[in-house]
C-alpha cells in the first residue's frame, strides 16, 4: 500500500476479520490511518489486497516479518478465546500456544522490525471474575486470573512487558470487560434474542449488582487514542462505558432500545444461585448476579479520554446500526 503524505503511520491490526478487529480497521480508515490487516487465512472478500497479510496459525513460530515491513504500531486483537465445544486434549496448552507464545513471538519480531508500539487487547479477567461491592477493579491491582483463558492473557501481559523492557518497544495493555456492539455473539446475543421474543426472564430481583461493559465504539475510540498518545506507552488500562448497570437495568434498557415490553419475573437471587449450582452453571449465574466494576479514572487523568457513547446509544447501535 502506498501511503500519501496526508495519511498517518501504518498500523497493523491482527485478527482484522474478528468482532473488534474488523470494526477497528474501518474506524482507522475513517481516521486516515494506513492499515495492514493481518488474518489467519484469506477472507472471501477484502477491499484492498495490498493491505492484507496472511499469518497462518498464530503460535511461537509464526513468521511475521513480511507483514511488519513499514509498520509503526500493532494492535494485537487476535487470540484464542473461549471455546464452547472444546475438543482439545490439552486446552491450557492451546491457549498458551496462541495467546502467550504467539503474542510474545510477534512482539519480539516487531521490536526487531522497528515497530514503535504494540497495543495488546487483553481482558478484565486478568483481574478476576468479580469485584467487591464499592471497589472497582484497577489497572494496578494484583492479577487474579481464573481459568485457562484468563491465565494465558495474564502470562501474555507479563511476557509483553518483559519484551518492552528488553527492547525499548512500547507496549500498551487494554483490559476490556464485556464488549457489545453490532454482531455481538455468545451470551449477550442470547439475551438479545430472548428479549426480542419476549421470553419471560427471571431477573426481576437482580437489581443491586453492578456490571461494567464497553461498547464496541468506545473500545475502538480508546484503542485509537492509545495509538497516538505519548503517555500511553508501557501502561495498563481498564476501559468501560463509565456507567455500570445491574442485570435487571440492562434488560430494561435493551427492551427500550428494541421497543418491546420486557417480562421480568421477580425470582429471589438465592434461588437462582441454588438452581445454577444444581446444573453446574455457577460461573454463568455469578456473571448475572455479582459485581464486576472497573475503574477508568486512569484513562481520564493520563490520556484525557472519556467514553463518547452512552450505554443507551451503544445498545441502539448494537440493535439497529451495523456500522456501530
């Protein structure tokens, strides 16, 4: 790709055809960045083949050198995420191969190629699954990852910061909570579908918990700030919409965005927890009933960044606008 004088530095986005990566590529293009899209295999459609780099499987031996030529900054969104139908005999090793060894391998090759900054999309799960009432999770908290995915993200963070210390290439780590936006999948999509169909939901008494989320737009806007802001280098950030909601409040907000009346059944929380225990769904129920709040004051004070899109605006975009 030939870069005009009016264009900004060349950014490589890994996982460029993923939920976050695809939207980020579009957003950066609108901001006049040159973008190189790194994907595991050639997608069916792509507007500019000159901007494409096919990495193949991501692990500790992936060769990134051709794709790194001329790159100023990498936004590393590619990762092995939760697998619902896990078939690997050793899922922990699979997570480590992609998320830890693959990320560190990319960082070392990037540093040798002259890349100035690598932005790593991590996860709030590095901090833990829950927060205590009145205490939001902060970027400087002790890591408390639970499960193979979170552990691999935590180990990747540690390895990337070591590469930064050894090479001088800057690393920025971003830990988002639940990300929602057009095309969102998994449990959030199931919730949207249930509300669309007006299926009665037993969440009427889950009104006191507080959960942080981040809209796809707010996350991408923050990533873009981290690409350019000099104070972002070698820092860890949490990110959210800046307004936390209870489960019942979220359901009501989604129903309003859909223009549908929601049916919320007031089932006692302790009963929901006991039912989840019987069916082995404690983790799922904890995400519905417990707190997970993040503190974004560091983003405000250090980078002068605040969320531009409210939760209600983000939900409207999620439900009605494919361009977020």
